[in-house]
C-alpha cells in the first residue's frame, strides 16, 4: 500500500522538478505542431517573428517542402540562422506593384500570392552576405499547400507570378528580366533607394556585374519600361547631372522603329562600382532604320 502511494508521488515530484528547471516553453515545444496560417501575409510576418524568437524549427514549418528541397538541407539551416531579428514593416501585392509599372498581369490563382516585403533586419554575421543591416526588400512567394499558407520563395527579384518563369529557373538565372514587357513609360522614373541598396550589395558581392554598366542596366531593366531586353543599346554620353552634380549616363535604345533615350543615375554610390538606375525615359529624335 505504501509503495503504491510513493510511486505516483515520486512521479509527481519528478514532473514538478522538470517544470521548475525548464519552464513551460520547452514542454510545450515537445507538443509543437506545424504552424498553420490561413492568411498569406500573416504567414510571412510570423516566419520572421519566429526567427527573431530563435524558434527555427517552427519557422521552418512555414517553408514549403519544395522550397526546402530547392535550397538543400545545409542551405535551409544557414538561411534560417541568417537573421538575428527581423520585422515586417510593409507588404505590397507584387502583381499590383508590377501592374502599376505598366505590366498587364492576370490576377493570381486562389492558392498563390506574391508580395514585395519591406523588412527591418539585424543580420547574424553569417547572414550579412544575404541581408543588409536595416531596411531590406524582398519578393516573397506564398502558396496554400494545405493546410495553410507557406513560403515558397524569398528573393531580390520578382517570382513566378510577375515574371511568368518557374521559381527554380528564376533562382538560377539572376539575369532574367524582372518584369514582363509593358507599354512604353515616358518621363521621370522614381528610384527606390531600398531596392537599389539591395542591388548595390549584390553587385559588391560580384553577383550581378551587369548592374554597374549603364548600357546593360538599360537593357535588362527595359521590360519594366516598355522595351525588350534584347533591343540594341548604345552609350550616348556620360557626364555630370547639372542639378544633382552626380554622375549621369545617357543610353540610346533601338526599340522597333523607335529611338528611346534613357537617362541613368547612380543612386547609392557614385563612381566606380556604383550601380545604375533608370531615372528618365524620353523619345529620341528620328526613327531607327
């Protein structure tokens, strides 16, 4: 009789000691189920919140198995540990963003979304090749793979809903056009410093050498302004902007029978190694032959 009483009491004491030593969180973590989100934007916000809490296993459940497979086991672990803290400050539907630049994209399917996400990031030392300290912008693809929404890609270039290219192809080809060909957009073009800061960081790592050549930038970013990446382009002049006193490049693009004059500036770092951005688009005099 005495032994029958001692046994459950001993068990209760042991369980109490575990709770005192470890707290409730580790116990609940033993019962953790995959995070399920019914809201695609909340899935993105929760992913970065979980990373900031060092809950890497929980954050991993918000990545699709296909995305994890494309990254590879070692890269997934590195990717998860690349940020110390990160918080989402803004999300913009990427399809609406692209259409605002002149693209004519169809509405996304019911089970897929893509967002241009603005983040405040404090990267870990190993993550400084992927993230800048402070503001970052990334295109995030999410799919409703059942149950709930999960992240299927995070990158500095638009994904499949904007480019029409499979994620795997877009991830392996950093030279892919970022936006489908749109109607010609003339006049001044706003330069988003957050996006070009990320591009400058990528160029500094040697990932996109074309970004420091104004002619190649005019070609590769051309589809978002109304001409083809394959259109011939020539450097007309490179001088100093009389207003900003910063470097300026004038590139002529032959688009069909149109001559287009593209003005580019260096928004982040001037001089050698600085990336170029399209700041103005005008029609040139005459037509191509």
